[in-house]
């Protein structure tokens, strides 16, 4: 039968289903088989031939028919898993049922009355309607998930059969050890199976269905309390699923082993289509969803593998119930870490290679999923985090992240990408090794529209951050604190900043310390505190190599004097705020004029009109995101208890301040022209007195007269003599006693867990457009907006 005929028959069956007002018996196989028996349809066909309006109509007008359709389709998948899908016909039935369920499930999830349907057992459905066999019936969801798991390791359907000799002795599905059928070599598996296009496509269709099952999460509104695990993920990742380990390993290895270059030959992808990529994307998406686990609310294994719990817990094995999270947290072999890190770095760098030799490699699109996966690895497996930081391979993750941040800074639709990139850098910056690694010279020269400089990876990081702050769009303002916290965290280890970078840091200080910016929102002064802390750390711990920065501070000494003499009287405050009404943009100031950009770079473009984007929940403020630790003499970290701390350096908010969270505050203060926030003299005095200016004032007091003397003596207008003098200068014994180094380490909390959930599902929603699985259904986790 031709495919046109089969499509026609399939369409007829759909029309019959939508027009029948009487329930069709589950036993009427002639009717139900029309949906999956002979049809050779693709998933795209199924989406075209089963319109949304008709699914909703069946759901409202003949619910029992929709229920039977789902039940029968699951039954067919279970039968296929039981029999091992040996005939072509059985394979076809399994694929058709899986496509049909992928189409229908979102419409079941969007209706609260239907949401429990898959978690009920279907009484009397099936053989003859007898009651006696319902004793141990599984809920439909469980039968479906177990069938998908079995089908993903089905010889000659989704994996290579190991039986060569006798075709008849079919491998018994139940005795099959799926660990021998892991899809790809890598973690815990050395054998790389022969690639097989058909198997890849079949896996991909089943993973699409699995992801659709998990997507019930999209139909629940975000709430900080919704720490309740996704029941689909919870069951699938539990000991009930005997394939949990080989499946976790298959997904991870498939992603990390993928090389989109086209077998090492440039332009090869133009000759051969790369059928692996859709499978890899799907695998990455299923993996991050199964790892959606709120580490803030559970006992997670610590670095040595023991749990952080009480003595009562000792009987339980360490780690969470979710086996995928558990396996991820227990990976520990160096070669496994190496394989994972190299794979993720290779894929993240792929879009950068693209800009060198346009079209030479296939450009991958799933970098956001990879960033979430990298985040999960670092969050759940501290040994992996330390492995990443112990080699300079961490820079192979850093450079692509900085590239994405710089590239997305003007694009409103990519604000989520900006956040996750910054979160990863915040997490890494809490570890001393990251700061030390940044001293490696930067020579790669990825084409980016940032000023050309000669220097280290630290210079690259600061120059990109400056660019984001001065030329990103308004909605990035809540990230400023995070960006500057990262710079503070690494500053004690930065051996020598370039002149370009030193000027960028002083430009930021200048912009943030104008009176109108300081007085226009209740928390803007925090940015000045962060920058002063950066300067203090470098002067006190890395003075020797940093003559460029010292010179820049001397040149811009007026800014520091101005801060020390900040006016606090009401008329001055009023005058500063008047000035603000005339200049809405805080940072588009003459000081940020750029020199030449790197070759091949294109400026960051705003979102194309009509681009869809998904909304995100607010991220917690920097004080909630991080926890302060002090670096002791021996280099270990001592956590500072929030209670016992003296009133925080940043100047604690005064009593009369509105209780609205400050990021909201800052957003309002920048979008509206007033009313929300009125600074008072007392408020300014409360933090002005805490500005950490002593070290810099002392430095200026000692060095400025000496530098002026050189200029007079030598009639100098030349920087190099002054820099030479500063390089050999020393301030030993002249500066205040060095303060202890403060690190603000990222700490997991349910606010960020919720943010990651909305971000991740938003990415998955937007990336699945062919077929558009969730498009135009009533999702509640985020809003879909057009830019």
C-alpha cells in the first residue's frame, strides 16, 4: 500500500474518532488498529494529520475514546517491548504508537482534569473486561515508561544484535543484559558499536516520546514551593527501571563522544548528512531533564562521597533517590572526567570554529543544553568540578562561555543564555584554582567585537564583562552584581592586568560612582563596593605585576577623591536626581569608546523581530546566591556565619527601605522616572562611611608625589617611564594590614533550582519545532513572548 493511501486511511481513522459520540469498545481491534497497523507515516505526518482542535474536541466531547486510544497505544508499546519487535510490522506499530502518543500527551497535560489519567490504572480495559487481573495492574504511566526503556535496548530495533548465527533464536528480552548494549563508548564502557542510521532514528523517536512524558512539568505554574519531583522522571530514574544505568551511560556517552566536525575532514558535512546530531540533541535534552533535581533540599554526596546528614542516615546508601543524579555524582575515574570535559569543550567551541572557517564544520545549536549539563556535572559531582579546575582545560569552557555572553548581550531573546553563562562562571570563581588559571596568556583570538589587547584570560574575562555592562540591553542589569562578584572572587590571584583592562575597570568605577547613579536606586552603591574590593585585593596581594592598574588608578585619582567627598546634603541629592532625568542611560558615556575589534568579529545583534522567547522567573539576589567565606593563611576557606558578621561591607539596607527585592527595585528605578525610591542623607551616610578607600588613599598619598616629581624632573609626557618606575616601586610597610580575602561562593537554593527548571524547559520548548511538540498548547511554567 502506498504511503499516500496509508496517510489517507490514517486521516479517515482520526476523523472517525473525532466524530464518534458513542464510546468505541477497547476490544474493537478493527477500529483501533487503523491508527497504527499499516500506516507508514512520519512523526511530521502524524502532527499534520491530527490537528490540535480535533484532539481537544475528543478530549471534551468523547473522553472515553481518548482514554481508550491512549490505553491501546500504550498496550501496543508494551506488547512490542515484550516480544522484542522482531518483524518489520511490529517495529512499524511501535513507531506509530510512539508518534501518536507524542502528539496527544501535551493535550492531556494541559487539562488539569486529565493530568492524573496516566497515573490511574485502567479498570477492565483489555482482555474480556474481567476484574480479577487488576490486582497488580501498573498505572498507565509506569507501563509506558518501562516499555520505552525496554524498547531503547531492543536488538535489531534500537541496538545492534549480538546474535550472528541463528536468526530464529531471538534474544530473550527479559534475560538481556542491557549493559552490554550501551550505545556508545565512553564512561564505563569501552566498546564503540558500529553506527547505524536506522537505530539512531528509532532511538530518537522513543526519546522524543520520553521527553514528552517528562514535559508534564511545563503545565504547572512555577512556584518556589514546587520542589515536588516530576512523577514521570521520579519513576523512570528509580530502581523500578532496570535499564537506568545503561540508559544514563548511553545518553551521556552519546552526547560527549559526538564530533560534529564530520570525521575530521573540513566541509565533510556538506557531502554526508549527519544523522547523529538529532539523536545527540534529544539525548542531551532527556539527560538534563532527568537531572532536574533540587540539590538545595536534598542530602547530596559531599566530595568524599559521604552524605551531609546525621548519624541516623548512615544506614542508607549515599545520594538521592534519582538514580541518574546518583550515577552522575559517583563518576570518579580521571579518564571518565577527561572524556566528559573534552567532549563538552569540543561541542561548546564548535560555534567559534564556525566563525574562523565559515561552514567548514556543522554548526551545532544545542549549546544551551550543554551548559545546563555542565552546570549539573559541577553541581552534583564536586570531584568533577575539582578535576575541571586542576587543568587549564577549564579555559576551553571559559572561552566559549565568554563568546556566547558577548554575542548574546544585545539579544533580548537570549537573556537566559546570559544568565546560565554567568552562573557557571560564578560557580567556578568560588574556587581559588580558577583565579590562578586565568593568568594563562590568551592567544587564541576568537573573533569577538571587543577591543584588541595583549594579555591573559583574565583580561579577556574583564573586557567582555565591561562590554556586557556598557553595551548590553537593559534587562541584563540584575546580572551586574554577579559579574562584579566573579571579578572580586578572582582578583586576589591576577598577576598582571593589561592597560586596556585596567582602563575598563576604572571606566566602570567612574560610571557607577556618579552621584545620580548612586542615588537612583537603593542598591547601586553595591557595585562601587565590589569594584573597590577588586582594587584592594590586587594592590594588597598582587601589587608587583600590576603597574598598569596602579597607573590607571593614579590617572583617575579624581574619582576616588570624589567618592570620599560624596555630598550627602538634601540639595545635592536633589540636584543629582535632576541630572538623572536628562541622562537615562547609565553607561553610554564617552569613556567607553572602543579601539579596533578583533578580526572577523560582528557586533552583537538584537533579536530578529518575531523571535519567540520564553519568560524566566527572577533569580535570587547576589546575597542569596552566594555565601561568604574567608580564605585562611593556609589557603582553606572558612565559612562566615551571616549572624555573627559585622554589618556587611556593602552597607546594609536601612530600615525605611521598601521590602521589595532590590533587583526589582533597581529595575523599576531604571524604567520609571521616579517616585519609587528616594535617597536620604542618613541612608547615604550609612554606607559612605564604610567605603573601603583606605588602601587606595594611602597608595595615592605615597605614589602621586613621586610620579609628579618624575614628570617635572624629566619633563615627561611619556607613560613608559612612569610605568617603569611603578614596576620597581614597592609599598611594603606603607599600606594598611592586608584584609583577609573574602570569596563569595555560589550556594544552591530553591530559587535557582526553580530558575533552572523554567530556563531548561523554555529552551526545550523553543528547540523542538520539527515537529512542534508543545507549540500552541497551554503551558504554565513560562510565558511565550514575541520579541
